[in-house]
């Protein structure tokens, strides 16, 4: 056993640093949460105080529930995020498999071309995207958002997944070929389960930006029935008056679904089932 | 009947020419071993036979059929990989039966063949386990079982013992030899280990740099190597080579003598200085040098020899091999 690892001082210092970082990272979330349960006056008087009997109020949540179609916004955000992630993972993994598994002319160039998207923000093309969406009649539909987010997520997904797929044993794939499995079965049944941790990483990386995005919903899908949560919350922020109770309550609730998705994916991050397949 | 015929098989990856005009015939029921140093193309050749790589030119014939364009699963072959390559999400039974299911064999045939293979390999108690719950040797047996259930025309082994420890390797080697006589099937076995080649093969194919150097039975190759490479590759410890000048012979030849053909003799032609002695009990290996040439002698029995000692080795001239500059045998 490594001595440095068992030294209690080192362990304490390590955990101290991690705990400190956790506190710093969670502090803003904590402030939002406690203030969402306070009256407007209490929020401004003492922003950092816990809600007590005097200051406790659910007025923010009540406003959010009454105002507009908050559940619809929730649903829209959820559909867009989950569908985009699904397509990013599916197409990203397929492209990565092709790039890592098959030798063909231009393989290298294709890989570079796909990776280029990591460096060029998709928002640069907003005007062109809007024109395309108008031309295809997809404006004000969830599909507009799903397609854009899929395009936005693919470069990183292909990049990460192709690296991982190169590490999957060739023997395993060849064993499948000799046993008569189709390339699709090899991809879905043998390779995908082995790169599951990488898939989870890609999913987590893509999920948060999609969920939080305000830009594309505002431009491509601003109408009431396809509004996402982040766009929907904007009604409480006015030019002169902002309903802080409602904003904080809406934000608190918006955290929950991503938190749930994150928990699902992070379990996959830790779990690996490679053991036993190859030495 | 011939199980496999390769005619002028070539394989290139881009500009790299990996296999050069390979011509090999393997008879039915024969155990053929492809042996050679790493990078000699033996694994690539096996992959070409399996159909995992396409030959750039030439003809591959399994049984009566030319199979150049046949996918791996339809060639009537089964392959055992170095890394076992078991399906991690399937238990032993399903690992073995997957290929038969893909062939759409009836259920009772599948069950009967899995039972047969698991009895042969002592895997009956492990059928419901997953690969991660098995030891290395058991995994290798499952991999072999996966090949047996298919009743292939040819078994292909790609360095199947490399991942096992020494004791297990020997046992598995004996098991494979047993399987070969039991199944009476044609087998092709790739290895870089000359001991495996010598002990298992009916026919050894020695490869170097993508070319076939020599083909023959183990003893044929051992007693009658065609060139210096084959002579040096087979046999352990390896054959000694020294210029003819060292023992006062004329000509620009290289002389090769096997370590076991050297004996202690006061009037021996070869005077050496001992570097190191390995006492194995039954044998004594003497590692010495004559000038710049390293000489290994394998003496039967126990000898009291110490490092630094001067010795004279003699050998029977009829058991020495002579090679020219290009490494070809001079008879």
C-alpha cells in the first residue's frame, strides 16, 4: 500500500480540499434554493439567511404554477434534451464506429472534418440556420431545436467516442464476425455496451448546455406552445420589475430534471463491464 | 483430401507488402503450425484465411471451394483468439451457442453440441457463469468450446496460449493436442513460440518477413533446415553460429552447431571462455564466448564448471551445418 495514501494528514488535506470545492460549487445553488422559499422583502433584507417562520413563503412557486404553462415548458425542455441526446449518442457512436473500425480513403480527413465542429461555435451560423428552418417550415417546432442541438453535440461525441472505440478489442469484433453477427449487431450488442462509460460522459457534457440554452429557443421556437423552460422563465424578468420569487422558484425547479438525468448517467460513468471480455 | 490450399497469396496494407506469394497446402486432419518472429505476417495470414482480411491477390481454397469472396461465418472455420474474445454480456452457454443460433440450427442440435463440447472441456459446471467470473484457463477453454460446437472444417488458433502462465500453458498445450486427436480435425495454429510449434505440429510453416522459409514436419526442419534462419529459429537453446575461421576451416562460411551436439573435449576445435553456467540438474547449460561469438552448450548431466574458466568444445563434423553469406545451406 502506498504510504502517502494512508497518511491521515494527507487524507484530511485531500478531503478538505474536495469539501471546500464542493461548498464553493454548491453555494450559488444553495442561495437560489433558500431564497425561493422566502418573501420578497426577506430576499432583499438578508439574502443569505435561512427561511424562518416569518420569512417563509411559497408565493414564488404559486406564481410559477399559476403563470402560463409551466408544465408544458418543462415537457418541451425534457423532450428537446432527451431527443437531442439520443440522436447525438446514436449518430455520434455510429460515425465513431465507422471512423475507428473501417479503413477507407479519406478516413483521416473525415475525422478531422467532424472534429472541426468542436472549435467553431454553432451560433456563428444562426442566421443561416434560421433561414433554413424558415425554408423547411420547422420554425416554432421542437424539431428545429432537436436538429440544431444534435448538430451542436455531434463533433465532441464523435471525437470522444472514436477514441474509446479504438480501444475495444479487435478480437472481440472479429469473433463476432466469425460467429456470423452482422456489423449492426456487432455495433449495438458488442461495442456499445463496452463504451457505455464514454457514452455517459458525452451525454453529461451535452445535456447541461442544451437544457440551459436560451439562444436557439428564443430565435427558432419562441411561440407559446414550444417554449422551453429557460425561455419560459424569462417572463418573470422584466425591464423594470423582476419577480424574483418566481424567477428563483422556476430556476429551483429547473434544476431537478437535469439532476435526475445526471444521476442516471453518472451511474454508467462508474460502472464498467469490460472485465472478463478480454484479458 | 486437402483441407486448405493457398495459391500465390499476397497481402498489402497500402504500400507495405505484408504477405509475399504464399503457397501452402494443408491436408485434412493435419495440425499445421505457422511460426515466426513477431511481425513476420503469420497472424495476418491467419486473418486472410479466416476472411477477416481480404487477400490482395491469390486464391484461398477451403476443401473444394474457393472462398476469397465468402464472409468469415460461411467459410466453415472457427477461430480461437489470443485474448479469448468472449462476449462479456453472455454466459458460457450462450457464448458457445451464439454462432449456431446465427446459423439457425435447431434447438436440440445446439443443446447437444454445447453439452458435448462442455463435457470434452470440463466446462459443465460453469455453463451459467459469465466470462468475468472465470479464470484465465477457463476462459480459454470456453473460447475453444465456442469453436468446437461449430464442427468447422478448419480450426484457427491465434496464439491461444500467450496469455496463460507457464504451468497452465503446458496443460492447455497437452489438451489441445488431445483435442486434435479426438476431433481428427484440421487445425492451423499461429505462434511465435518454437516449443509450441515443435510439440504440437504435424507440419510446421516457418515464416519470415511475409515469406515462407520452409515447410515440413518438426523433425525434418530440426534435422534438415534449409537456411540459417530456420536453423536458428527452431530448437532451444538456439543453434550456435560462428565463422568457419574460428575453428580453422577455410571458405567464407558460417558454421552452425546445436548446443546439444557440443561436448567437452580436450582436443576440441572450439576454445571458449565461460560467461555463465545454468545448472538445471538433468542438464547443464554453459554460456560462453569464443572471440565475439556467443556459444551455448547443453551438456547432459551435472558438471562442475565456473564462470571465467577456459574450455575446449568438440563436435561431430557430420552434425554441423554450413551456411553461405546469404544464409543458404551449403551441403
